[in-house]
């Protein structure tokens, strides 16, 4: 969103989008109640990358048949069909998801497309009488998420948000341990999302779209604009029209775990975010280094994302450093190039580091482990068969709320202005935890030889949020509320009334 001026974005948002909306009954409702022993026919939309994990989960699942594959990339589609043929699985092949949703043989669909397609595909699938397993982030903006919830309710569909942490039995034990009061009152929560992200390159003109890709379908509801990056695939994560940055990429998993631990079915009262894209100059628009600070009814939640390594001379990711309720400094070393991604919950009597409990001196007290492993797709199929939404580990309402946390952070960031370190400290005032987060941010960038005096930080305002009405309120609310809903390119439009 920072690739265009705030004024231009708001003007574009206010203009809305024209064009005919697809009828809410465009596909017809072909769904029927499945018996306990009937085969469930599933389709997978989008499988160049993560979608393959959905294929692998379904193809060995009893009582499930992969009935169709859908991808706008003909080479990916052909490879997928050929690969399944080796296992004597013969799915139908579609490039246009609308054609797939007309298929009466398909009962359920996994949506593993780029982010900007998640909500529209889910709403259309619900209208077509299909159950849906949708990948993270479930939406590209907050408004979309609510439309997904409404569609699931209206058409009585089973819709799962594929946020994997609730499928981990060890996390259920950890959450129960905290909810039972074993660590006392929760004081603060920190999230580390330290994952190396490299430059996506810099182009100086329009790039050719490969002939095997239907670019109109790939863009869908996004603006019909020329390709202005080296790689069409994956790097869309780092451009606002199609992606949501790192906080929207992995943040939904972690923030969902936090909301679960806190027992909150609402969104935070406030959010503030700052960061930037550091270490290289490329065509990416989203920050690769970002901090978002939330106030959850007096409990501060601090999300920290780092796309650079521990320092300029290594590929090792950063350690975790924090302070317990008694002021004890604790360090969890991390000597790996793999992502260091954890949720740390500090309480009165100790803290939870991912799924391990420590006392206030940093001594391990208890470690939770899983005796068995059931993936999110298996939970989805169980719910499709039972028709009980409580059989879902993460229903679409939960997914919408957790994803909205990510959008809130991005909205604050996108309303920001470039500030010097002194200006940031002045804004943070006597907020000790927020100041510590900024010091960590500055030290990390300095270790990567990034001088934020010369490359100022984009710092957004503190935004107040009314969770009941899903609107920002107070100062900057008018600007912030324009970011609640995207614009849509006909005919790829989510209607106001789904």
C-alpha cells in the first residue's frame, strides 16, 4: 500500500469499482449431506507450492478422492494431473475456478491460491454449495473476512481457516496449562517471526508473463496492471495488491495462537506498527522488518518480524532475548539459518516459550509434546463428514479474527510517515515495553549495517479499534477505515450481500 500515496489510495478506494456482480446463485447449490461412509470428492485450487501439501494429505486419506485440480498455470496443472496419474488418481483439470465450482461431483475445495484470491474463491465456493478449507491469510483485507463468515453462515457451509497451530496437540496442552492458572496472570506476549527474506530483484520495465499462465485469471480481483517484478510466482507476497507482507504470511498462525492463549474472541483495542524494507533496494513494497504493538485489554502483544539475518556476516537468524516478571534476562540461543518463529507468553510465575514452560529464572519446568499428529486437512474432512462446525480446529470466524490482527498492523504501517530515531522515542514516551522493542529493532538493523538515521523508519499512528462494529474509531479513523476494504475488478467481485 505504500507504493502509492495515501491520498491516491484513498481516492481510489472511495471511487469504488463498477461492473456486474455475479449472482449469489450463479453456480447453483449442488451440495447434499454426505453419509458417514460416502466418499468425499475434493478439489485443490492452486498447487504450485504449498497446495501440494494439501494434495498429499488428501490422496492417502480414507474415504476421500481428489476429484479435480485447478491452476491458472497450465504447466503446473499438467504436472499435477500427470503426477496423480502415477497413483491411479484421475482428477479433472480446470484453469478457471468458476468452471470448477460448476462441477456437481466436487463436494469440497482447498483454496491455496495467492492471498488476493482467498476470500472470493471461498465466497463463490459457499454459493456453489461446496465446503472450503482456505489457506492463511484467509483474507486480503478485514472486510473480506467478514464476508467469508457471512457466506459460510448463509449457505451452511463447513469453512476451515488453515491455521495449523490448533492442529498441534502439544499446543492444546500448553493452552490448557495457562488457562488453568498454573503460571498466574498473563503480563505480556511477544512473537518472533525471524525468517530470512532475500531481495526479489529490481526491474526497469514491464516483464513478460509466461505463455502458460492466464494472467487475467491470475490477477482476478486485483488491478489489471503489467508485471513489474522478476518473478510472477511467490514474490507477489511482497506487493500490496496481491500480498500482505510477512505479518500476513506467517503472522496469522502466530497471532491465532496468541488469541487462543488469551481467550479472546474480539480484536485488540489499539494497534501501532512501524518498520521498513531494509538491506536491499528491490521491487518489494511490504516491510521486511516490522514491529506491531497491540493492546489486548491491557495485555501488550508485540509482534516482531525480521527478514535479515542476525548480522551482516552470517545467515544465522537472531536469538530470543527477553525479561521475566522478576526482571531476569533470559536468552534462547538460535544457531540456525532456519526461521526462528515462536510465541512467548510472560506470566506472573514464569513463561511459555512456544510449548515449553520456564520459571522466572529461565529454568525449564514442563515440556508439552504431541502423542499423535493429525493435520488440518484431516480435521476439515472430519467436519465435512459430521457437518459439525465444532469439529473444525479453526473455523472461518476464528480465522477471520486472527487474520484481521495482521491487517490492523499493516493499516497502521501504511498510514505512517518517516521518522528519525529521536522522533520515534518521543512518540513512544514512557512505554517501557514498546521502547525495548524499538531498541531491539534498531540494534538488529545496526548489526546488518543499516543506519536508520539515514534510512528513516516508517512509523504508523496508534489506531483505536471497535471490534464489535469492525471499524477504527478516534484519531486517524477516517483514513484507516478506507483500508478495511479493497477495490475489485469486475467480474471478480465480492458483493455486499453474499
